[in-house]
C-alpha cells in the first residue's frame, strides 16, 4: 500500500564535497544553487557581478538580504538563491531564513542542488543546517491527487567546507522527520490502529527492530483499565499498545519513548464540533514523533537501547464508549473518575507509561498532542515540556535552542494535585475548567510512572503551524524529532541525574 512504501523506504541521497567555491564550479555541478554568506558583500562572492547588478536595479543593498533572500536567474538557465546569515542569530532564525531561500529551488524539483558556503568560522555550522533544510523539504509526503510527481532530489554537493562528516546524521534526521510527517498526514481511513500496527510490523521487520503488542483483550486481562476505557467505544476493537525495541551491543543506557497514538478523536460522548474535529486524524502525532526518533537512531546505529511504546486507539462514540462519571481502574491500581471523555490522551498514556516504567529505563520521554491549554499558553510556534527532574528540563530547553525546535519548561508542581482530588476515586482524570490543564495533565501522568525514572513530557502544541516552522516548510512539521536527537547527544555523554 501507498503509506507502507512511503514509511519503510529510507531516502537515498548522494553527497559530495569540496572546500573550493567559485561560480564556475557551481554552475558546472548544478542548475539549482544555494549560496550562503555571512560577511558583507564581496567581489569574491559567487555570481557577485550578477548579484550586484540585481541589487542596483532593485534599489537594494546586500544588507537587505538579512530580511529576505534574493534569487538570480542566470543566462544559461541556472537558478541561484542567495541567503545572508547572521552567526549570532538563533538556530531557529537561521533555519527559517534558509527555508525561505531554498523554497524557489525546490519548487522546480531538482535532482541535484549545490550548497555553497562563503563564510569563515561558521562555514561548517551553516553547511550542516542548510543541508538539512534542503533535504527535509525535498521529501515526498502523502498526497493522493491524480497528478504527476516531480523528480526526486538525489544529489547534494557542498562547496566551501573541508568536511561533511555530518552527512549521515543529517540524512537520518531528515528521514526521521519525514516518517513522522508522513504518518501524521495519512488519512484516517488509511491509518486505523489495525493498519498502523501492520505498518509498524513492516518497519520492524525491515529495520531489525523487535516487535511486541498488547491488544485490547490482553490489556483487559492485565488490568489496563484506563487504556481499555477509551478503546472500548470503537469498532472494530483494533486498539493496542505496541512496543518497538532497538538494541545495540555497545549500549550502556536505555531510553524509553512513549507516544500518544489516537488515530481519530471524535471526543467521545463529549463530542467535538465539526470545527474542532477537523484534523483529528493527526491526534496520533505523538506516536509518529516517537517512531521518527527511533528511525533516526536506528539509521545511525547509535550505541543506545531504545524501547518505543505506542498507544494506538481511536476515541469514538458508541454504546460501549466510556462516559462522564465512570470510575475505572488503571494498570497501577489507581481508580480514576472520568470527568471529560475528550481527555482521552492522558488515559491511554497512563497505562502505557506504567508499562514502560516497569522496564526501568534510564530516561523516559512521552510525546502527545495533549492539551488545548498548552496551545493557548504558547501558540503553535513552540511546544511545552514538563519534567520530573530540573536538570532534564534544562537539558531539553537547551536542546531546543540548538536544534531550532524551541520548548518552554513548565514546573512540575505538587500543589496542582489538589485540583485532581476526587470524592469517589483516587484521582480525577481532569477538571471541567481549561485553566492550567497542561499542568494538571502532567501531574496526572506522573502518578502512573512506577519507580524512580527520569521523565519528560512533551505537549506538542507546535506540531502543526500554517506557514511551516523553523527548518520545515510543511504545516505538519515533525516537531520533536530534531529536538530529541539533539538532546540525545547530552544523554549519551552524561548521566541525567
């Protein structure tokens, strides 16, 4: 099927590199060229004469490029995009500028792109970021229109740097981001829990991951009442918790990734209106981020063990659907009073976090499009995190700044627990108010983690942004993959606690 072909095939890209930069070399290599420079206008800059003529004709100076890239169409038909970067700017700002600069080149679906870096100290940093921006935005995403597809980018030549040892890392990161976006964008009739499980089985077989699953019957027998409560309202009964495992013989640490995988969310008995139900097939984005991270780790064969736990279900309305005022018992024995059936994400994650924590990973990260209040707090340009250890929260914020996927840390404060006090159960699922629901959701989830496990919850308020976000041009942007891969460098080098 279409989606399995998209998800399971790794991208293939040929890289080449030379430390020289000249107009002649660039024109000989490709007809689509991105020139990145840092300093003021120089006569040594590739295509400087054409560049200067265009600036003069338009009444601009080179300084104007700080706000907007400029394109040149050469006489022989070559398209050149020039982008000036400020080395003191944030990664997010530079990625945004590069995305704008590469857009006109990728619009013509080139097979080959030349990236020319005309800078001194920052050349390696600029080259790596530009390569990622070009590669991630060149990838095909699920589109079911009857139209011919453009040719695929096959080669990237990097000019002006002495080393591209980062090429494999960039390819893996772009592939992980693409898997995340493709899964998230797949229509709901093509990615039911059953079809999702088939897709993951195919991926596991192809990539050598271990695959295990607990279907609804197995979870009911285990006593995972929080997950089953959400799943029981949907037909067919195809919900499951899936565990994908990657193992490396030299690994000394284990990372658990947990993803919310609600393949469609009607809201249940608390039915969403049409406006808010639109796009609810993307409520499985948290699981897609987890799979994308696993994909990138596996592609690089990083020396770490990873368990990827995916809570796959739908939240439908029906005779057996859970309802307000129900009291259910979760896997860890806690009783939960149901307050709102559209707070289903924290229910399926509760039992999944319990299962994941019982394996005693060194660190556990969960990803979820969980609360509207996080988007109210931050909009769709950043995501929010809550961690049970201050050092982990700080590491994740720093990784967000370096990767260009920015996050804000909210406190994991015990006094919020009083809002979840129930008269008839151990805990309320949520409150009827939206006030600080992102904080309450994190406190709720934390009750289901067993043992002393370092844990970070990522509420993906920025998974979708209309104009694209940072490095990525598509509305669904794969937020979280680059963030986690950047944080992973710190995790593999040092202990979190």
